[in-house]
């Protein structure tokens, strides 16, 4: 004769007592369910859910008889996952449907049925507590983790006694669960809250739906045949297109390491069955709010990228326009060559040359402070004034007069606080004299052959244009020999950072010119030497130089 007491892993268990304790709340569930079903006034819409509750109770009785029979209990090799999954699934259904019916009763004016529905719910919670009380002392086989309850998401968290009407929500949700009743209850509850819900009965079907549809959130069951929740989650987070879809894991298992594993893999949250409606709504709402903020950030980012691309395109067009304004290169009566390599930003460099009359040839290069559209527009405006000679009463053969008139016309407070430097010279072909003036600009270099002074810096002490109201422009004059060359540059040609990290200066430019002059000086060679000096091809500022060979 079998003893009513059975030992499991050294723990003395009274199985008859356990069966009795577990059957008592089930009897309450079945009894109150029968009472409600016998009510003549019960709505027909209630009967199908009550039948599901009744069926869940019968399943629990069958499982108790299977697992807690003295003849078979000792021989069972209990698997924690399987045992708790099988025992909790029916009670999850009972709790879920009783809560749905309670809400439905309140909404349809059938409040008289609520007390019995609450007794069913209470009995189911009592059954869960008894099941844990009797099974948690049983240590599983070696190597199988002990189940540890997390009070934050645990299934023992009591459901609220009353349910305030939930605010209607929006969003497309996917529920992936192999249990039909779980899918139905979750779908009904979520649709009642206002969500659009799609369901999948296994992991593979869920993956196909996620790849072919757009969902705001996925509720993914952890324990499923075939692809389980871990595997589906891993595939989602490993896909660059799908990795940002938020996922909430759902399961009847309350393992701390399982929760941690899901979060580490990228899940937004974890909810245990049976669902506490308040927790369920709150966690779905929080996950959707995070997605909404992330989507908003992505939208703003895409708009910013599009705006930057548009600005870059406009800047590119503006840069091309500046290049189109540069003069044609000359070969007679002397050679005028140049090189203009703009930096990554639209700059304020521009230069040119033109005949003022049959004997006077004007040469100029200016550099507006700053970068961008404003600097480029100002440089083009100044160039147009110099080309068209629209400053009335100004002798354009006099560099000092030109600089004074430009300062009066382009005061920085009237031009977005932008100022510019300029070198301006006029060559007289009859007298071979070069009159010049500079306003805060680097000196031009006069290169002479067979001379004790092969390099002569040409500059005058005048401030930049637009900074002062009372302006004194100075000019100077120098004679030009038959083989002399004039090099006019912007500061971007020599204000570089050398490969050793030290800053280059105007003196470095003079060294480059002195080295190149005997064998042939041209803009391309100067550019190559400047690139070698800084160790890279691109420049932080516009690289502008103008070379005239008389």
C-alpha cells in the first residue's frame, strides 16, 4: 500500500493534502461558473467565455490528478519550465476571461454578475498561490534553475478590484503566442483599448508578418514550439531593418535570468501571465511612447539630412557661380594665370583683372571674412562694383581712391557685420609702373630675376574694408621689369598646419616661391608644394592665387 507521503529531493510531501488544497479553489471556480451559466438572465455573449473558464477548471483538475498521484509523482522527472507552463496556462485563461467578463458586465449593465466573477478570479489567484507554495520547496534536477519570483512582474501581483475606463489608444500591435485562448484574450483586451491587433500562432508566422507588415509593437510569447521567443527576438534584433521594432516578452515563467536575457537581447519589457490589465496597459503605452519619440527623432533627423543636402546643393551651385565669374586666362600682351580651389565650405575669396583703358590694367584679389552664402554674396557684389566701375567720381586708376570708396560703400554694419581684405593694383603699360594698395591683405610678391632682391613684398598699411568710418587709404608704386612676375594670394595659400603640427606663415610661402622661381613658377606647382607642406590635398580655407608674368 502506498504511503500518502512522498519524498522528492529530500522534501517530505503529503500529496493527498496537496491535491485537496489545490482542488478546493478549482471547485469554487467550477461552482460559481455553473451558477452563472444557470442564470436565465445571463447574456448569450457571456456564455462562451464562461464555458472557457469552466473548461480551464476541468483542465486544472486533470493536471492535478496527473502530477500529484502517489504512483507516478516519484517517478516524474520534473522539468521546471514544462511543469509551470502546463499548470499555469489554464489558470491564466480563467483569470483573463473572468476579468474580461467583469469589464463587459460593467459596460452592459449586468453589474449583478460581478460578485460571482470576482469570486472566480479570486479562486484562481488562490490556486496560483497554493501551487507555488507547494511546488517552490521542491528543488529541481541538478542544473535546472530554481524559479524566482519578481514582484515587479510576478503573476502573484493582485489585479485591481475595479477597472477605470481606459483611454482609447492607437497603434498596430502583433501578438505572437501558440496558445489560442491567450491570443484571443489578449487580442480582445487590446482591441477594446483601441489598438489594431494581428495575431500569429508561432514564431515563424510572427517573423513573416513582421517582415511583410508595419507594426508599432510586438508582444512575443517566450515558450513556443519551433522558434521560441528567444530565437524570434534574436532574429529581429539581428536584422538592421527590423531591429528598432519594440518587443515586449510575455510568458508564464518568472525567471530573473530569463527577464535579464530578454532585456540584454533588446526587448523593451517583459510581462508575466496572467496579465494585470493595469500593468499591461502601462507597459504597452510606455513602449509605444518610446517608439513614438524614436520615430519623431528619426523624422527630424531625416528632415535635417534632407535640409543639409539641399543647403549643400545650393552652396555647390553658388560655388559654381563664383567660379563662372572668374576672368579668362590671358596670354597676350602678358600672361595672367590663376588657381582657385575652394574649401569644403563656400568661402569669400574672389579675384579678377580687366582693362580700365588702353594702357591701364587693373588686378585685384579680395577675401571676405567668414564662410557661407553671405560671404560669397558680398565678394560677388564687390567684384561687380570693380568690374562695372559703378562708384561715381572714383578714379579707378588710383588704388587709394578705390579702397576709400569701397570702405564707404561696404560698411560692415550694413552687410551683416562682414568685412573684407583686398589687394588692388593698376599696371601702366606705357610707364611700366605698378601702383598698388592693400587693405589688411597679405602682401603680393614681386618676383625678379637676376636681382639682389628677387622677392619684394608689396603692401600698404591700410585697415580692412568696412571696419572703420574714418578711413585712410595709402598707395605705393614700383617699376616693373621685362621679366618680372607678380603673385597675389589669399591667406588660405599659406595659413596652413604643417605635418609636424606647427602653423605655416607667409615666410613659408616665400620659401616655396624662391625655390620654384628659377625652374619655372606656375600656380599648379605652388599648390602641390602647399599640399606637401600640410600633408593633405584639401584646405581649410579657399586657396586663391593670381600670377601675372609681364
